[in-house]
């Protein structure tokens, strides 16, 4: 009998009954670990199979004699355990408020870039920038907004920034992107998601997804999209999040979902 074990979505085996009992005795294997062997329809907790005991004694099992070269045996490769994954009932979708809070935390991490840009201003540059920014906001808020004037004011504000401020801001943004990418690749969690205890997983298997899907498609692509069509793209994106599976538009494109940790 070939028995497979799984813990924290990591599968191991196959093992014989004797090996399982030895590992149970030495506590290398726990009763809470999942187990599967031929004849079982699904994975079950090992303690359920042993009925709470630290010895597994399958009904009708007889220990096999030592294998000799002339005996026909079934190799481990021929006995494949089904891929163990989280059952749908064990998955709890992240709530909309927790996802919004995580997004707010992640957005707040970009605010220091704004302060870095203005930190290099002289008193005269600070006054001039403040005046231009006020004019820019007035143009945007007016009922007959002049797009050409708004773009001109924006260009004038950008020209005030010293080169060292632009370099420092660029470095900060690169470090933040790299840090968020590393965390998402490692655990499916940005800094905001770690704080709210939610994570990104594959929509079907509930397992960790690749960096391309979890970060590039879900985050980087939508950052540029929001720059081009804010706030319409953001509204459309999050409207999808109120569906049954709470998948936003970027979740659907990346084939992911966000669940509680």
C-alpha cells in the first residue's frame, strides 16, 4: 500500500504503512496531516484514518513480504496521488472592506515620493509651486475645464523639480516596486495585504500564483491603466469585486482571487 501525505499544500510520499507508523511514533507526521492511498475518494486527516490513534491499521491490510527481483511490483510512478488542494469549503474570501483597507495602505506607501519631490525646493520654488498647483486645481474643478491650460500648468510645475529630486523619487519608486514584487512572489501578499491578513491565490486551485499574474497583470498593468483613465478604470475594476467570487477586473484577467490567510 502506497500512502501519500500533505501538509500546508506540500505533498510527500509515497510511504508504506510501516513507514507511516514509524513517523507517527517519532512525531515526524501529525494526525492533522492529510493522507491518501488507493481506494480513497479524497484526502482525509491522518487522525481520521487512525481513529485518533498513533498507529494506522488499515482494514484487511497484511504487511507485504520483502520485494525480490523476480516479483512484479507497481512502482511509485504508476500510483499517482491526486493533486492535493484546498477544498472550496475551507476557503474564505477576503471581505471587500479588508481589500479596500489593504489597497489604501499600499497607496499610502507611495506618498513619500511626493514629499521627496518637494523636499529639494528653495523657499522661492516652494511658493511658485504652491501657486501653480492652486491654479491647476482650480482649472480641474471648474465646470468648463481647459485641458490645454491644465497641461501647461502641469508642465510648469514639473520643470520646477530639481534633477536630484527626480532621481531620488525614481529610486524610491523602484525600491517600493521591487519590495512589493518580492513579497507578492513569496507569499501572495503586498504590505497592505499582510497587515489585513489576506492573500492572492489561483482562482481554481487556491495555490500561490506566478509573479507575472500576481504582480505584473494585477498591479503594474492597472497602474498604467489608471494613469490613463482614472477614475473610470478604477470604478469599473472594483464593480466586478461585488460578484459572487469577489473578483475584481484585475483578478479576472489574472485568474486569481483574494482569500483570508
